C-alpha cells in the first residue's frame, strides 16, 4: 500500500452545530452490575470476544511487581486472567484489544513495541514490531479479516494480514501521532491524528489521504463508524464530538457537535439503543445519530473513578472499565461492568411565573435516561382551598418532552384555586409528577399572583 497523500483527494467543508439542551447537570451516578477484578488489576481496554464474553486487558500491580494481563469475563462476572511474560515496568501497558477471525484476539503493547495475540484457552504469543519506538496504540479488525493499527511513536499506519503473517506499514505526516482507528463496512480505515488536528482515511487497495479538521483546538482521539454512514470522533481539546458526514472520496463534511460538557471528550462506542456513548472527565454520556443528547453520569461506584474503556456488549448493554481514582492506591482493584444511565426523571424548579388569568407556568427539567428518550407522564398541582381541608387537585396536564432539556409548562388552575390565589396573593401547593413506568417525584412550591 502506498504512503498516504495529504489533502489533495478530498474537499473538506466545515460545519459547526451546537446541540440544544441544558447546561451540564449536577453529578448523577449510573446503574448496573459491576464486577471487581483481581487485586491490583486495572483494565485499560475492552472488547467482545469470539466466544461472546467480555475480554479486557491492562496491568496488574502487586507489592514489588507488576505484569500485563489479558482477562475474560462472562456476562455474569466470572473472571479469568492470563498474564503476559514478565518485563520491566517501563515496558508495561496494553492500550487496545480487538477480536479477529479464527478465534483470536489481538492487542497492542505500546511501551513494549509489540503486538500480542491470545486464543480462547488463554495461550498468548507476541511479536516485536520491526521499527523501534513504533508505540502501537489502537487496533481494529477490518471486514476482510485483516488487522489495522496505529503506530503513535512512528507516525505510521500498520496493516497486518494474519493468514500470511505479513505486515505492511504506511507513513503518515510527521507529527501525526495517530491514536484511534476504525474500520467501516465498506473497507475504509479511519484514523485520528491529534498531533496534526486531523484524520486520515485509507484502504488496502487504493492508499489514502489525510485531512485537517477546520476548527481550532482539534485533538481527535477515538473513532467509531455509525450505521447511518457517518464517522464519529471524540475531541479531547474541548466539549465536542466530530462527525464526518460523507464517506465519499471526493467530498466530505466535518461537523463539530457541541455536547455541553465541562471538558473534552475521549472514549467512544456505538452500542445500546443505536446511540453513541462517549466519556468526558469521569462521566459517560450518550448522543443519538439524529443528534439528541442525554445528561452525563458517573460510574455507579462514584464520580471520583475514571472510565478507562467502553465497549458495546453482546447482550445489548454498554460495558465499561473503571480505574482507581487519581492518587489512589494502585494495588486497589479496578472493575468492569454494565453501565445503565440514571432512570428518566422530571423535577420542578423552585420558581413559577405569576398567575395570568387562570394559568401559571412551571419550569420543568427532564433528565437521566438515554439520548432521545422522553419524559412522558402527567403533572398535577394539589393544594388546600379551605383553612383545614384536605389537599385537592387544582390542575393537571400531560408531559411529553425529551431528556436533557427544560420546559416552561402552563397549568390551568381550577376557578376556585385561581380566585383564592388572587385574594391571598400566594398559595402553597404540592407539584406531583408521575412518569410512564412508575417514576414519581413531588415538590412543594408557593404560587404567587400578579401585582
């Protein structure tokens, strides 16, 4: 395969899209089953194996020793670990793992300059790359069964053909520092180039080209193809996702999608519900292919734990690897688990516009859930119309609006309630929201009359 040419093959058009939604929500934690790994084991890569199990890879620390490990977890959390040959700590680290045909998984060892392979029984073999300092970073299996990987240290793209043991390398532009890689169903390979603020596209037959991202502070990292034909990127330089909206080799459009986080985006997976799942800081968020957002949430075990890997599980769930909090004990256990977002919920902000006629307006927030999900249900207002009487229904209306958004909801009060509010100038009430599926919330509020 020829080296990649720069810029000539594509006309790159720029677009920026700020997605509508609320500002970053306060920290909420996700749900789901979590499985602790062995003592000192920290997973940095995840994938689904040919056997339908979750496979992880990383480093295991013990008193006076450390070793790289590839492991397997059944869907109910039965874990087995397979240690690599021992080596010095400076050579430790596995950054990516992928399933390949023939019942194997391949993984990258950047600090040891190696590619590794493991079979279903746990037997491991390794190959040293021919050029020192290549630092293989991310690896992916293409539809034809060959493997592609990025060489961050050598600014190269590697193409490995397992059946023949053949390795081909293509030189990228100096300073590209390629990281993430993805293979589309059409055979094209997409590569993130954070060092140049751009990306590359290649094929085995026709070579490829590199393209700049036409926005400042672009630091693309992870790459994932979507079912709608687009290619998605995370951008560590800021609160954005990137989207190449055409895979044609003669025209392409890069959109930058503002996801309203407080930092850059890093990991990316396409999975449950047909959504994209990304990480920002220690949180996981989702965005639908038609660009609806959900709130981000922390791991179930807490917001001080980093997310070190994401993968779509075979049973339709999102899986994660969770590390040890910054500055924590490296002998502590990491974990893997299924990530379920917080349940959809609707809350009332503690303010309301004054009565106008018989109507008041309440500020309602819908949060939790996954991208594009709805808060569906009914809002009811209860209050007392007499001195010591029981609370009665003063007004109600249906709710249908999407998560990660706010709405001003108008409520028409009963005539006696509106008349009482005008006379007294204020009226204590209880706002009850019941959502489809049984989720209920209740808030107390004081309504006020105009004037």
